[in-house]
C-alpha cells in the first residue's frame, strides 16, 4: 500500500504541473456595470469588471508633450488631441489595445475649457470601442503649461 501511495504521489507531482501548463487561459472578458442609463451619453461606465486578465498596464498621465519632451502651450482642443495620441502610442508600444482600457482618469485645469471639446474624447472612445470607468477632476495646475492629462489602466 505504501508503494502504491508513493507511485501515486510521484505521478501527481509530475502530471499536475503539466496539466496546469497545458490548460488554455480564458479570453479576457470585460463586464460593464451600469445601474443607470445616463452615463452612456458621457462615454463611460460606472464600473468595469475584468476577468481572465493576462496582464495589466498602468499608464502614467499622458499629456500634450512632444516627442522631444516639450510641453505644449496650445489651446485645450489641441492639447486634448495630443494627449489622446500620446496615450494611444504608449498603449500600442506596450502591445495592448485602447479597447482594453478599464479605468481612465482625466485631470484638467479647466472643465469649462474642456467641455466644448469633450466630443473629441467621446469620438476617440467610440472609435476604439472603449468601455471604461472614468473620473474627471479639475485641478489647480498641471506640469508647466499643460491643461489636460489622461491616466489609464489597460488589460489584455
């Protein structure tokens, strides 16, 4: 009986890790939680649940900074477009896709200046099929001359 138990133990030690390695990981799933409908017009979700995540990317605030590290002194519209371009560039360079964004924080020095151009953000979200939890904060200032900053969490 002891010999059979030892053989069984050895078999388990060998087979269990091999079986675990051969199991396919499930495809990443996002579940959107919206108890209401009104947030849909604002292009965000109240909550996002991500299951079967292969990996997570935490992106620091992306702004309207040039490839040479020069902060933009342009208007809000121009800065928002550049910040979205920079966000997309970081996501792509890391091997992720914008549709994997589950959390996005927008920091702005002026919501009054941002609102007339919010459709630019909404169009970008729709173009990429992004469904994310969102927080929008007006802050006293950002780095140098910057007016808007986008901070994201992306999964795949």
